[in-house]
C-alpha cells in the first residue's frame, strides 16, 4: 500500500509541474523521473532509482536529457545533445529537444510563431524591411529619432545610431551625423559637432575660418600680424611678408626681401628675392636678363646700362645677348655673319637654306655625297642614306623620296629592284606583267588565268576556263 501511495504522490508532483515547458530535466523534491522506480522510502533518484540512503543518482533522465542545472545548464536551459538550449526561445528546440520550427517562424514560450513582422517577434535579430529588432526582441518601426536602428546601425537623415537607438545628430554638442557631417557652421571633432570658424573654435571642414582668421593646427586664430600665422593667400599686414607660414619678415625696402609678387617699394626692383636699387637706366645695373630701358644697351662686360655701341661684329652683344643682322653673340661679343656655307652656325644650330650645321659650321647639303639637309631631305634624284645624300631610283640604288623608283622597278626593303614578273615585287599600284596578278598579302607577283590559278584582273581566265568568283580560282567551263 505504501508503494502505491508513493506512486500517486509522484504522479501528482509531475502534474503540478506542467507549465508549458518540457518535463524533461525538471525534478523537484519528491518528484519521480519518467522511467523511474519508486523506492519505499519515497526518495527519488535522478536515474530512476530511489537510493536507500536518500542520496541522488547520476542525474540523467530516462530519455537521455539532463535536468535543470546538470552538466552546467541553468534553468530554464536544458541539455539537448551536447549543448545547453532554452526550449522557450530556441527555434531548433522549441518546446523540447529536436522540435524545430518551420522556416520564417520563431520560438516564443515554447511555441512556434510567425516572426519578422510589425509587432511580431524578431527572427533571431532581424525583421522585415523597414522594421528593426527592439530591446524586447519584437519587431517595430525603425530609423526615426527615438526608434531602434534599422538593420542594426542605420537611421533616417538627421539621425545617427547610438546604442541601438536613433538619436538626433549634427547640431552643436550632438553627435556627428554619418560621414562626420554637421549642421551648417559646425565641424565634427572627435565624433561631436562643435561651432567652427570663429577665433578659438575648430576650423570648419578642418581648413577654413571666418574672415580675418587663419586655421592653425585645426583651430581658428588671428593672422597677419608679426609672429602670427599668415592669412589665407599668404598675406600679412602692411610691411610684413609671409615666410614659412609666419608673418614677420619685413619686405619691400632696400635690402629687404621682396614682398609677395616680387614687388618692392618705390623704384626698387626685386633681384634674386632681395629689393635692390633701380636698374635699367643709364649708369644703372642691367636688370635681370641683361635688360635695360628702351634704347639703352646692357654692357655685358660690366653689367651696366650705358650708351655704347653693340650688336655689330666685334662689338659687345646687345641686351638679351643679341646681335645685328646675321652676326651672332659668342659669349660677350658679336661675331661675323652666320648661316651661309662655310660660316658659323647661327643660334639654335641654324643655317641658310641648302646648308646644314655640322660641328658648329654651316656646309652645303642635299647634293650627291653631301650631308642630308634637315629632316633627312636631299635634292631631287637623291636620297638620304645614313646621313649622306646619294643617287636613287635606279636598279640597286636606294628608293627616292616617297619610296619612288624608276619605271619597271619597285621599292623593296629600301632598295629599287625589278618588279612585275613571277616572284618579283608588285610594281607601283600593285600591278604586274601581263598574265600575272599581285598577291597583295605577300606583295609579290604570281601567275594567273590558268586552271587552278588565281583569276586575273577583271575575274578573267584563259580560253575554255571561267573564274569561280567564290574562290577567285580559274576552273574548267565543262565540269
């Protein structure tokens, strides 16, 4: 009788423990395992046996699953296979081990339900388009300020994702919007939008400031005065020059650095970056480039502008190292004429037409045995070969200009050779001797008109034959 009483109590305990979760793995004091035997003393063993000394068994259930807390599982998680799972939320073990939800459904309270829609549970951590997974693991509208972030990290324009929620951005003191963007007049510094452009504020866009200020190491400050950063455009206050990004070096006065634009005070001129006394007038030094005022030559011997004769052979070179007529400036003095055959080459190695510059001297060109003229040209009937003009056009001679050769000859490899016969180059215009045709691909003449030979010009063949135009080959009229 005592045994039946214990069984009844065990059944009552199991019934009382039902709460929509699997019974496997849930044992309370006095509860009975699914496959167990009940001992007379009422103690229940986890492996189904009641030990006489009141101790528990190895904790395994009759179906192989483990009870709450066994093998490290903490309720409501249970052991399924070799891992702890929550049968209340795991779609692969929803309500019990191996009870899998269909695709597109999630697990809630141990039951499979649809997921991903507005107000429905999240599918894992994802929702349908336009929805986001909230902190309660249900799908809700997303992207606007105060709503969850869409897709985990995106928000509507004017908002940014922080801690999974969309918050306002861009205003001074607020977080920077995506792309480090801030409202007009703001600058993103360390992820926060700050006012920019004024003195002491960050530079707008990292580079620009309000008028009269300059960006120095990311901060806007005064500029233009001595010791201050140069203002935009490397400008400084009057009397100062921008040197190495800092204003302070006086400029414009005699002996001082030239001001921006190579300008100096009054009549001073900028010479090599330093303001110096006037130049170009009579008795003054020659300006840069040996230049003096109009009508005054620069004496290149003394670098002084003076009313001296220049430009003629034997006289100093004029300003710009020029000379009169065909005379040329050789260092400091003008030399005799240039350009004609036997004379020195003019500036730029130039010579008169019909002559070429060789070794600093002009000599005739273009004739037989003479040097080729500029552009590798020669007189008519001559051709340039390795820098020397020679006869051309005859058989065995070089080809003339335009690859021209005498009648009956063709230019082949730079030399004139016979043409028109079998195996010879095609003549000018891709022509060949009578009964021959030009193989334009090979550039050679070959026989034509006979049986199985190429058709001659005009698709003609010998008597008794016709041209198979599809193959361009002569064939018998009678098959």
